[in-house]
C-alpha cells in the first residue's frame, strides 16, 4: 500500500481526488536538530506535495524562546536542503507573527469563545482530584476541569487586568473529520480535550492558536504529518472554524519506528540526522531507511527523494 495515496478522500468523495492547487507545509520546532522521525515527516509531506504539483511551505514554530536551541532553525533548513527537499517562498517564522495571533485571540474573546483562567497547575490538579477525575501523565496536558469557565465575563476580565492568567478556548461539541491515512476520526472536544489554552500565562501564544491562525493565513489545503499529532488535530480544526477559516485536509502517517520498536525521539541522540551522517551513513542511506520505515519501498536500499518522487508520480492512482 502506498501510504501517500489519499485513499480515504477518494472513498469519502468518489471521483474527486486531491485538488490541483494544493498547499502543504512542514513546520519544525527549533528545539534541536532534526531526528530521523522528523525527517521522515518532512520527506512524506514533500513527496505528497510535489507528487500533486503543489506548493510546499516551511514554517518555523519558534514561539517558545525558552525551548529554542541557538542556531537550530538554520541547521534544520540546512538539513532539509541537504536531503534534497526544496520549498516555495520565504520561510515563515512564527516569532514574527505574534501580532496576528493576538488579533485572533481578541476576535475569539469578542465572540465569547475565550475566557481568562487564573488557575495554577496545582489548582488544576486539586480540582481534578476533587471531581474524581483522572490526573494527567507526565507529558500529558490535563483536561481542564472548567473552574474559571463560569466566572461572569465582566468580572473575569476586570480581574484579569491585574491578576496573572492564561486564556482558554471554550470547547463545545464534537469534531469529526476524514483523515487521508487514519480514516474517520471523531472527538468529543469538551470531554476529551477540554477548554485548552490559547494564550499562556507567561505571555506566549499557545501552539494550537498560532498553528490555526497560520493554516488560514498561509492558505494550507493539506497537512501530512506524524500520527503523534492526531489527538490534537480536533482542537486545531475547532479553532480554525471559530476563526472563520476552512480546515485543511489532514493525513496522519504512522509514527516511524526504530528497530527496537520504540518511537524515535530527540532523546535518542544517536538518531539525529546529523549524528547519523557523522557516523558514516550517507544522505542516500538515510533516505532509503526512511522510505522503508514509512512503507514507501520494500527494501532500505539507498535512494534519493527525487527517485522516490518519480516512483510516487508513476504509481497507479487509486
Ligand atoms: Zn482556571
């Protein structure tokens, strides 16, 4: 099965394939060098876009300056180019777009879709315990128990003039969409995601808000990325729609796995693209490995992204 064929779309909408003018993006976070899992996502998104003669954009998600590694953005762009991935137009840096995110936040507040939250992390844990709810794991975001939801808006915003607060999205209803690779996805937004943060207490726009604003502003039609981002996609769709945009078509690829069956991550320093290259493997070796692990080829024989693109273009359309 060719993972890059949009089978689900064809099923959901017979006769209508991917539109001619597609716009796709790869959005790295400059917290360190790309690892093989990141590169696999980039290669997959690029192949999908180029196979459909679309525009491929690069957006650097550099809002969290505390997590940013100096020079990482430039190194990531070098690595993408070294693998043969090209992109259209200038690279977009989220740090230059904070004013856009603020304007979007103000619209959501004016529409009654957002409210200030004065809870600390401890307050949230205590409220969840008091409600008998499930506490989140270490790397999980808690489903917000709704403590500040009921404060009358006038009172809440008056208090917010002096009290430190985050701003949360008022989550309502269910979100359903057809994923190109994962099939039909539905989420009860209120129960499963809860009222999530749009603007952090430390003054930084939250990831989901910035992403939603940018998908609209950049005219993104398709997003191909790792399945690890699938659970947060309904939040982004809800936000895009609340901001008056049309959600793109999503395709979440199975997360690339290492030989040991563990998900590759930045903690596996030996698996960063640069470390792999400095240990004697070539770009072609790594592209071959990525193609095999993502199910694009039957073997891990060395290859190039151009060769893979020719293969995808010649594959019979389903
Ligand atoms: Zn709160």
